[in-house]
DNA sequence: GATGAATGAGGGTTCATTCAT
DNA sequence: TATGAATGAACCCTCATTCAT
């Protein structure tokens, strides 16, 4: 929209790269790797197809980079917190952060979801590093269970449950809007959702109420 | 693959139509509407592209039909049950049915997820009928809350939570396998998952334990 | 239209052949030989494509037959009349017959026009017989000129002029309607046109008024 | 044919566009919109199909542009002249210009004829502007009739008559050659035709001879 | 850096026709 | 006769990418 109005504002290389990444995110989120077209990405970024290919290596490569970006963002944002703070505090924070990310960056989540639904053919080769983060979270949870701070449950499944509960508001935003009767332009009631989901998770884990 | 070896096993029209639908489901689940190619669908079904177009009207139309099929299946399978049975029984059944569907028909769920992530451009025009089913579920839940059978919560958000918790095992099957360290060929421990998710939901709703 | 309402009224072979010819005339008039599709012809005739090809040899052949039909019709209808009747009578009759044919059978004329515009590639091989009819007309006209019944002119060009003046109302019916401001459904004022064109031709030939 | 021998004579963009337009004119004149193939147009212009589509938007669009070109050319060339010059002079000029255009640019005329025969589906939406030109001509003719410079007649029909008489030598060039026994390569006797048609028109209108 | 052009493959779809049944 | 199915070519058009300039 904006880039078509103002003609020929020379952009620096990083600016162009950002524009490309944003455009690609939008297209990949909409149509997946195969369905996205370099044409559309170029247009969105205010470039010609030839120009685009000057900046990127290939569509596949661009996709990979973005996927990497998604994973990096998640690692950056979703720290599980300190065990000592207890499950109530840690889980509440975690759910909030995940939900806020879903509200703010739904497209990133959708790209990831798309990749997963296809069996993660591109992500798998990238994922050589060990999953220390999840391991850490599992440890925490087990520790809390042992301490009687939450009910006995499968920690890994808890992580997956939280994942799905929070991811939902990014991937299925449209469905959420439909069910909550919130029109396209209007914002969801984020605090209400955070409160409800948090309560659901805490209760689901049997986290004892603070006294 | 196999079908190219054995020549000319005449199939009846419904058999061919079924093969086409299955192939299309696989392709659409993998690549979405835009990314799926009639070429691939035809090959999967053991047909030439020209042959395929003898049986279908267009790619769009085929997609629509399948989407309709998905919705119909869901309506058929996911009845919410009788209020009188109480939340424990009804929610347990509901969660089980949804999870089993996710385990059995993950592709259908993924097609739906894909459609949703794109803003439901094809589904929306099809959805004229009122959402009586969801309305019914909401009523039930409210009734249970009033009766003190579960804690106070937003019924619609509960429905969405259950949706995401169960849908996860279809859409993110690959992620689930990765986290639970279950190899491609091997089955997930479905009963364990059902038990854990059910417990999580019941606890999350604050459904009182049976005595 | 009619054939889609009444299902399965068995038609005799000639009836079917007639339906095919009519459909083909409509399609060829609209799109020419290359642009017409057997699909459309079959549909118009209430047949399947396979059925159609049972009745016809090929699209080309069908076209040829129809072209033959057009030429035959013209030969049948457009006799130039007797010299003895004089130019006024003969030319008036001739113009009237040609115009009435244009009004009644514009499609036939258009197929012919189309063939001509393409250089008559199909018609030429069919036209081996000598053009005795035109020769006869030229003779008549020359005779009338010698007798002082009309002004001196090139008889062949006169024939071509009459041809174009009359053919116009078939081939350019749409333009005529546009210029005369006659809506699609309504009929042209045929008698007015016949009167005007006849007067124009007679005057153009310098045919002396009857006393 | 020739262009396939000599490789890589780089053409400027306008040159290529011209080649495309000429090729398209030839194909559309031969086969109409539906019957013309981009394949043939590309080949004629010495391009690949993909190349062609780099220069044009679509077949339909190319056709539209050409139709516009035809109409523009006609508007440019066919001015009706000044009333004061009198019918003899004006009509003679007009007939000559129209005939010369038919001789020089028969293909353009045929594309128009083809469009008309199909009911002008593409032209109609383009024709919003008022037909001031025809209105002007009608006025002139009426004026001359009132002044006794020509016989009483329907001015609009006169215009249509002139149209058909002159258009004939473009659309039915092949028939004209056949009847006048002029072989494919050889030119028609244009001056003779102009003289005869002009005389026919003037006489047909009853335009009084100059003294 | 940026642009116009080219390319060969593939996109979805229709073609005229044939062949069993 | 009529029908469903098959076929291989052709339809218009877009694809991702490359290459001179």
C-alpha cells in the first residue's frame, strides 16, 4: 500500500531485506512454501521479480531463513522462567508471553504451523541442536510435582497442551473471531482471553491457589 | 506407485471418485488450495490430468467439496451429548471423540486448519446455516456452572480450548511425535494422550470428582 | 432450451441431424470453424460429445456440409429472373429476396462471410462448377444497358454492390440495430429497409422510372 | 518463417510490440477472438509463448487493444467533410477514403466485422462515447435534402449503405477477386472500383450532376 | 544496483476424437 | 444406438530463475 504511493524512495539494503522478509512472511503464511509466488512477494515488497532475486538466493532459501527467524524468535521470547518462582508464577508468565506473541505475530505462528502440517521437511534438517529448553521445562514441572505444587501429570503433554492452547489464537484467529463474534477490524479482548486460558491451565495442572 | 505396475484394473466410477478424493485430501493437506497441483492429485489417483478433469469440475470445486465433507463429518461425529449426563461424562466423551478423529483423520483436520489460516475464504460463503451446535454446547456449560458442577468460566472459550487441545494431535502430529520421541511408523500412545488431555480438561473446568 | 426441458424424447435420425445442423450453424456463425467447439455444438443439440461424433464424421466435415447447404440455399433462392421483365422488376425482386434471406437466415450468411474473410479455404475446393448464374446475370445487365434501360456501368461490380448492400443486414445486424436504435428483441422495419435499398439500387443503376 | 532463420536480431520494445500487434491482427482477422491462438500469434511475431505473455496481458486484452485501435483509426480517417462543399464532393471523398482504407487495411476491417457478427460482445462495453460523428453526417445529409441537392431518403440507411458498399472490398476481398478474376498476388483495379462505387452512390442518392 | 528480457517447465483446463461396452 | 471413459495434444497463462545490460 504505502510503497506504491511514494515513488523511488531509495532504501538501504537492510530496509529492502526487511521489506522482503515481511512480504514473504505474509505470503508464506497465506499459501505455504509451494503456494507462495515470488511474484507476489516481490510486489508486496515493491520490487520487481528480477530485483527480488538479486536479494535472495531462491524461494526455498528465503523460506528457510524465515523459518529460522521464527524459531529464533520463539527461543528468544519463550524462556520458561525460574523453578524457584513456583508453577503459578512461571506458568502464568509463560502462557501470557505465548498468547501475546500469538496476538502480535500470528503470521509467524502460521508459517510454523504450515511447516509442521507438512511434516516439517524444511525444519527437520535445521533442528540438529538438542532441545535443552524443553528438557529444562520438563525438569521444572517434575520438580514441582514432586514438591506437591501441582498434580501428577505427564510434563511433556502439559507443554504440548499449553502450546496448542496458546498457538490457537494465532493459527485460528479467524475461527476465534467467528466464535467470539469479533469483526475483522476490531481487536480481540486479549486480557479476558489471557485470564481465561491462564486459569484453565493452572486449574488443569492442579496448581494450588496462593494463600 | 503400485498402481502404475498393474495395468488396467478397471475401477467403478465411485471407486475412482474415492481415489480422487483421497488423493486430493492428501495434496490439499500438504500444500493447501493454491499449492496443490492437479498433476499430483491425478498421479496419486492413478489418472492422467485429462482423465482427472473428466471426473471433477475444477480444482476449486474439488476443494470445496472436500471442505464440505470435512464440515459434514464434524457435524456428524461431534455431538455434544446430553446435559443430564453431567459435565464429567459429556466432556470426557467429547474430548475422546475429538481426539480419536484427530488420530484417525489428521488430513481432514489439516485441510480445515489451512483454510482457517488463510481467513476461510472458501468456507465463509458456504457457512450460512446458524451455529446451533455451538449454541447448544454453550447452554449446557452454562447450565452446569449454574448447578455448581463446574467452576465459573467463559463457555465459548472453553469450547475453543478443547478444540485446540484436541485438534493439535492432527495438525501438529509431527511435532507431537518429535516431542514424545515416537518414530514415523509407530503409533502414538493414544490412550495415554486421551487420559491426560481428558484429565487436563476436567481439572481445568473444575469438574468435581465423582465420589 | 426446449431440448433440456423434455427428457428423452427419442428423435429420429433426421431429426437429430437437423438439430445438429442448427446447433452447428449457430456455433460456426458465432466463432467460425476454428473457434467453434464440438462440445458446444453437442450441448446445443442436446447430445453428448460422443453421441455427436456418432452422427458426424468430424468438425471439418460438418462445417463443409453446412457450407454446401448455404451455397445450395442461395442457388435455390436467388434466381436472377427473366431479362424480358426489365431491370426495374428483376432488380427489385432480387434485392427483396436477398434482403428477406438476410432477415430470416442471418446465421447462414455469417458463416459464409466468415469463410470468405478467411480466404475461402474450405469453399474453394468445393467450387468446381462454373459460375453460370453470375454469367447469366451479367448478360442480362449488359443487355439492359444496350437497350438503354439503365446507365452504363460494370455489371459485375453492380452485382457485388447489391451483394454487399443486402448481405449487410445479416452480417452486421448488430450494427444496424445500433444505428437504427432498435433493441435486441424488437424486429427491424424490414419493409422500410427494403424500400430504401431498392430505391437506392434502382437509382444507382439509373433505371428509368416507369411511366 | 523468415525470422526463424536469422537468429537474434535484437528488436526494441516498440518493434516487438508492433510485431505482436501485426501478428495478432492477422490471427484475429483469420480466426476471430476464440479461434486465434497465442501460439500462432507468438510464432508469427518470432516469439515464444512465454515471451509473448511477457509483452501482453492476455489474449482478451490484446484483442481489446486492437479493437480500440481499429475504432480509433476509423474515427481518425473517416471525417465526413464540410456541408458547404456539397454532397457530390463530400460523398465522393468519403467513399474514396473508405475504399482506400479497405484496400490498404482489410484485416482491420475483418476483425471489426467478426466482432460485429458475434454481437459486439467486446466492443459494446467500450462504446460509451456518443456517436457524434454519425449524428453530424445525418445532419449534413438532411440539410442537402432540404436544399434539393439530393433526393429524399433515410440518411441513416444511406450511411449504412455506403458502409456496406465500401467495407465489402475488405471483408469479401477474396470473393471480389474471384468474381473479377484477379489472382491472389495481383492488385485489384482500385481506381475503377472507386469510380464505379462512387458513381453508384451519387446516382443512388440522386445527387444532381455538376454543371 | 537495477532493469528488461528470456527461458523452459509447469500451472489448470479444454480439445477433437476414439473405443469399449 | 447410446454411454462412460480414455487419450494425447493443445489451450491460455504463470512459474522460478537467469542473464545481459
